């Protein structure tokens, strides 16, 4: 997956070179995508390097009863939760705005995937508030990006 991600980043990086520069913006429209693609490509290269460095564990080497199959639902919980939360976020943004949708998405992700004690749920709410509000502040007031719906 790391190689596919690096390849996709390279293709998308090339596409950013085709973005027209109209000269009225302080920062070109291609700068932020290039920075993000560079960071994603660097993380994918790190993933590939760690995958080569770490010894591979043998899946299925555990002794299991005859005819028993591993439970796919347990291993699919996290990816399905992430996909569902992102789809819910995208569907909710036009109605509730970026900030509220982001708060709900991050809180739901942390609560479903993480621990479910009252203290952990309070921490999930705090993490969601700090992370989403700081991202919304950065986009709205530092970068001057108009966020959909209510921003802050």
C-alpha cells in the first residue's frame, strides 16, 4: 500500500503543477496541496521502510480448532468506522457546517474505536473540541479559507 500511495502522490503532485496562477493571491493555489502530498508521500515512504525493517509476523500461525475461521468483523471495525464517519461528515457538512460536522466525526471515531469509560469519553470530547476548533481557526483566520456553514 505504501508504494501505491507514493505513486498516487506523484501523480497528484504533477497535477498540481497544472494549476493556473492568477497572481492575485499571496500564496498560490498549488502550495497547500503540494505540502500535504509531500507529507503523505513521506509518511508512505516511512511506512515502506518500517515494513522492510520489521520482521514479518506470521498470520494464521496460531493453533486454532479445525474448521475455525478468524472473525473478520473484529478486524474490520476500525476501517468501517472510519469510512462511515467520513461519509457521515460529508453528508452533514451542507446542513450543520464544517465545525459541527467535524466535532461529531472526531468524537464518534474516538468513542467507537477507543475506550468507553466516562473519563475516556470526556477526553474524547476534549480532544475533538481542541483539534477541530484549532483546525477551523487555522483555516478560517490564518489561511482565510471560507468554511462551509458555521465556522467558529
